[in-house]
């Protein structure tokens, strides 16, 4: 994935780098057209006809908007590529010190569509309560898998709750995911991912880390996301992964990681 991201980034950089020049050149041409109109208010008939044919007034108004839209699109591609490169550190089998907040934010960028950002009626609000953290020694790609699994579960839980509400309740409901980080000691960092979705019963919580257990409809879940996440946290990172949940009130996953792993061998995936 990292190699693909690099291949995408190169041509996008050419586009992004030239858009500022395109905006500058187009502004100059627009200014020139406007000065011509002022200097020659009564041009020949064939000029008038061509002006109508291309709808010059609309063109002059819309051209800068197109450039701005293209720049926004190129910026979004660059952000996604950057997130892919951060997220896809799967080829890094060695421990590396990383900024956890950067990894969390990169995962959120990749989930932008599922969070319905830009759609006020369905948008899931993400609340960040980030503490100041030192760099954490970890297997970055594996840890990103955990963040992706837990955030996707939170989104799924919110969507399930939405489907359970009637129209009047739905108008009052706002899906929320709260990401919080803090130091719990000089040697341990805690990350919590808390949603206000459908929640789980105690019996379900007892099984969520069992391989192949899923509450999702057939064909929509493998039942391996949480067991894999549990293994990555507890075995590969010598940490803890816990769950607190109440039906109807949401779920909180709590990750505790040591700042420095005692290296024992190759990480288990």
C-alpha cells in the first residue's frame, strides 16, 4: 500500500504544484478580458456573437471556482495519500517511535466517507481529547489495524442505533465518537475510543474477543477484527485491551500501551 501511495503522490504533486500558477494565469486572463470590455464597450458583431456562444460572463465567474475546486480535490488526494503512507507501515517489522495522534488522525482521514463528513443529517461527530504524549515505541502498521477495527466498530454501532430509532428520536440523535489519550503513568499511555451507539449486553461482551464471533448479519462481518486487535495489543505490544458497554448507551474500548516494549521476537499478526 505504501508503494501505491508513493506512485499516486508523484503525479498529484505535479498537479497540485501547478494549480497556483494556473490560478495566477487565469486571473491575469480574466483581468485582461475585463479591461478589453472597458476599453472597447462596442466590439464588432462577430465578437459579440462569440461572447454569447461561450457565455463569457458565466465563464469569467466560474473559472476561478473551478480552479479552487481542483485545488481542494488535489489537497484531499494528498491528505489521503499521506494517511495511506502513515497507515500502511505494515512493512516496518521493527519497532519504531511514533506519534499516536498522527496515526489516529490518519485512520480518521481514511474513514471520512463512513463518518459522513459534509452530510449534516448523517455526519458522525468526532471529538478529540488528546493529551500531550511522548512518542510511543510500537509496530505502527499493526497498531493502525487496531485503530481501524475499533473505529469501524464504533461507526457500525452508531448506524445500528440509528436504524433502531423512530423519526422523532432520530431528529434528536447525533452520532458521536470520542477519542481520548493520556499518560496513566510514566511508562504507560491510554487510548480510549468511545461511541454513543447501540451498545452491547454483558453476554456479548464476554465473547467479542473470541475468533469468528460476530453480531453482524451474515456476510457483513468476519468476527476476526476484535480478536486480531486483542492479539496485536496484548501479544505484539504487551498491552491491554478492555471493553465497557451498556445496551443503548454506547461502547468504550480502552487500550493501554507501554511506552517501550520489551522486545522478545517478531510481532504476531
